[in-house]
């Protein structure tokens, strides 16, 4: 029995998004904490359209790996991304490497939560301004809220 790789799954999801379908994928990792809980929540991916700072996108980085991160800056030749749960480090890709946008998250309980509302964008902006304090805020979050959540 052969398994399907993550890359094959993502390529198929991107193909479906390109055809105009919305695709729901389980998010892995903790790079989007506290806004997306990897292993528990799924992102609803749609066509990226015109991307702007604050959008959460699926992008191909260095032609070999995929990230679901927030757009920090957009120009004609580059897009700067950073995970909400990261305390440093950014990825840079071309606009053509942005494969999908996630405007919605589905929790383990089936509830849908929009990422593109004015309130959600305001929360993300405040979180970005707290970058110097993220290390401490994330440590508290992981030791309290995430402590009792089993990550798949």
C-alpha cells in the first residue's frame, strides 16, 4: 500500500482551487498560533485573487515547500510572509507562488470562523505590533490554553 505525500495532496488541492472550488485542508504545525491551531483546525482555501497585507495565504517557498502564513508586504515582484506564531523570520516568494487564500477556518467542533472580517484583520494587526512580546505571549498560550488540547 502506498501513501499519498503532503505535496501530492497540496498539488491536488491547488488544482481544485484553480478550477474555482473551495478546498478545506487540515493545517499542520503551530506557525499560525494563536489564530489557527494546527492539527485541530482546517483552512478553507480559495483562489487568491488580489492579495493584500493581512491576508492568510498558501504559498510555495523556494519552489519546494509550502506554508500557510500571513502576508506582510506585497509588491509587483515579491510577497513577504510571516506566520502569526513566529517570533522572527519571514519568507519571500513571487506573487505567482501564492497559490490560494484562506479566508475561513473550520474548528474541530465544525464551527466556521472568518479571517477576513474587519475585526479579525484588526486583531491580526494588533498581534503584529506585539511582535517583540510574542515569545512571552505564545509561551503563556502554549502552557495554558494548548496544554489540554491534543494536537493531531
